[in-house]
């Protein structure tokens, strides 16, 4: 019985720890994504779309439409950004709107040049839809905000071109060249961004690209990022601009994390299952060994429920102790793991193990353990209650 | 004037079903038991003595017939009520003592009273009283395997009477005992019947024991013949 209890404790603890780890990395990835590219990206405008099917109900209250994206034609970029901004501002769930003008250029350092993707932003707006301020690893965001001819560069670009804060750099492309001052270096942890992206002022970007009034896309932040898909669909329908939620953008990685979470849950659940089988084994043997005693107790006036209750109580005690100790060790294990140093760069940046503290991990573990222990206890308990005293005593004699 | 019967059984029938074959064990058996009376049932092996005892003790149900305890039809009661009746009104003594080996003598004897809802203190006090009457008080804290056969059987009797039952059902209570201990056990049961006005029904092969009882019932082939 002690081994079964240990199994329950370990099963719950490992379940909590593995879920904290896998969902921790996932949550960190999502935070990074939202902190760099926002919850929804609104970009190109749809033109006439072939293959559109639209039906309206007789009372006019319901409308169904189906559009085939394969036939869609786009007009690149945002032509009337002010109108789009005003329309977006009417959505209650949107907490930040940033207009971005994106383009390609070449940064020329002292000895070499490097192709980059620039994003022209208004810092005040963009700070509400990203974690740019927290991503700075050198320089001051204030310096960038007050100088239209300043630039923020990704840390990999800075390393490649050996750039320091205050250095001057030439950006080539568009309508000509611009000389910009390095105001800050950022690191998102996403290598594709850190080695390609730079931020400049929107006005500077427009001048550089020769597009005085246009933008490439809008990046928005939401009160509840989980609502991004449905909101993106609404925005796309109402504004006629392509709207992509972060869930759609990062579907591949999210599916990977989900698969990881589920597979680790299944693996660890097997520990709980085995412990439940252990309990069943012990109780089943106990019922067989105690059949005669149970029959005698029944002859003395103990009821069927009394016979079952012995095993039910034992099972409950094991479950209670298992949940208590398992949750405690799960908490402790999660804490210790979060202190383990682990350097990751690529899809996000971290220097230690990332864990997610979530009460639902404990609830799931406890629920699973409860199901297995209850079944393992109930079956032999029921059998004990069904013992026929006369038959057993007769057979014993 | 004779007291009314404590237990009345009428036209009891019982059969076993094994591997599709039905075997009649009891055929139209009727019996009455009176308070303060020791009744023995004798008969060859397989004649249905023990089966009759288990039916009267509400450990099993007949296929048909009636059983009344204190003029109440107990066969109409559900399992829960019959269990309570076994605890309050009946006591069993078997050929083997069937004491719980993990419990001391005192704990074994007190068990039925604890089940009846009495406090631990009250149950232990009554248990000591009963053990004292049976000459076993000094064995209270021992475990069953430390007792002799006769002592074990007397502890089983103590357990059977602790709730002051109206009827004790004993199935071959001396079957595993030597002559001396058999006499001791019979003496205890007789004393209980007289002093506590308990009805005692003994199933036995021991003719000497049977003939020392107030009444002898003979059975053969599932029927009472005498």
C-alpha cells in the first residue's frame, strides 16, 4: 500500500511539474510573440473576390457568407490609415493601435553593409502594442522617442556591424539614403527579428519610402488576446482588409507546444494509472484474504456497506495523502526547476527554465488521481459488500 | 404456562442451484423455539441442519416459507433490517471460533456492541463483565492465537452474547473440542439459557450433547422426522 501511495504522490507531482514546464515555454513563447508582432495584424485590402457566396435569412436577421481566399486579390498596404485607425478604435476589445510602415533597406556600417527590414513606428502607439521598451538591452527609449533621425537595431545586427549607442549609420534604399543615430539595441529572442529588424520613426520611414500618407499594416493589442481569431474575422469582414490573429500566424509552433503538453500529460498519467492498478491489486487480495472475517462480521450485524466502507476509507486516505504530498512536491519541484539555468535563443529568449504556475495543473492531476483511485477502490469494495456470509461460512467449515 | 415462541418457522423450503442442477435441501420444515430452552438438531451429514440454522439466523433466505421473530415476519424485512436484527437479537457460535486474529480478546468480544452504537467505554465494560462470567477476564488483552481451543470457543460465545440476544444459534460448537472442553462449552450455553432466559439452538453430531438439551429435533433428507 505504501508503494501505491508513493505512486500517487509521484504521479501528481510529475504531472504538475511537466505541465508547468511545457505550458511555461508555451506561455513564454506567446508573450514573446504578442510582445513583438502584436495580437492582430491588419494589412492588405481585399479587392473583388471570386467565389463569394452570400445568403441572407428571410427575416434579414442572419447573414451567411463564404469567400474563397484563393481567388482573392489584394491591394498592398494601408491607403487610408486614419480612417482605418478610427474604425479600429471603435472596437472595445482593442487596447492599442500602431500604424507601421515596413520596407527593406541596407544598413551601411564602417566596414560592411547589411540588409534589414525597417519598421516605421510612432513610439507612443507602438509601446502599447508591443514590449519594445522591455526589449531594449542598450540605450534609452526616450532618446529614440525624441529624435526622429534615430534608430533602434536588433542585437544581432549590432553585433554584425559592430554598432554602439550613439554611432551614426547610413540607411540606403527607397528614395535615397538617410543618416541615422543608434539610440538603442533591442533583443526579442526571436532570431529572425533580432537579425533583420530595425525601428525608425514613421515620419522618417514615409520620407524614406516616398509614401507620405500610407502605411503597411496596423498592429493591435487586445484586452484578451484569446479573442484574437474572432475579432480578426470581424475586422476583416467590416474593413475589407486582411486581418491575421497571432494564433493563425503561429499555428505551427502552437500545435507543437500543444502536442508536447498532451504527450507529457499522457506519459505522466500512466504513473497514476499504474498506482491505481497497484491499489486495486492490494485491495482485491485483501478482500480475498478477509472474506471469512467479512462473513463473520456480517453474521454479527455488520452491513454490506460496513464491509465496503473499510476499503473505501482506506482508498480515501491514500487519495487524500497522495493529493496533499503530491501537490506539495509538485510545487517544490516546479520551483526548483524554474531556477535551473537554461539559455534559449531562437523563437524566444530565456536564460532559465520557464514554468507556468497554474492551479488547473493541480486540479487536473488531482482529478485524474481521484478517478483512478476511486475506481481501484470501488471495485474491490463492492465485492466485499457482496460477500454472502452463509455461503462463505459453509464453505469454510 | 409456556411462554409464546420466540421464533416460529413454517413450511421452509430451500434448494441449491449448482451447475444448472437444483438440489432440495429443506422440504417443508417447521420449527418453534422458546425462551430459556436449549434445543438441539441432530441428523446425518447433508440432512440440512446447518442450512436450517443459517435460515433461522437470517444469514440466508428460504425459497418459500415464513419466519417470525417475536411474532414479526422477518422475511419481509430488507437486508438492512435483518442485519440489525442479527446484531441486536441473535448470536452465532460456529464450529470454528472465527475470532479476528488482529484484534485482542476484549476487542473481539466488544465488536457487536460497538456495531450496535455503544461507546467504546460501555462496550469494553460489558465485554469485561461477560468475560468475567466465563472465566476469561485474565485473557482480555491476549490475542486469539495465544488461547487454547476451549478458551477460543468461550470467547466466541462471549462475543455472541454481549448484546444480550434473544436467541443463540450454535453450529457444532464443540466439533473441534475435546471432551472436557465440550462439556465446559455446553455448560456455559446451558447456564446462559437458564440465567439469561436465552433460547439456544445447537446443531450437533454429538448425541450425548444433544440428549442433554431440553429438546431434540431429528432431521433426515431435509425434513424433521422427530
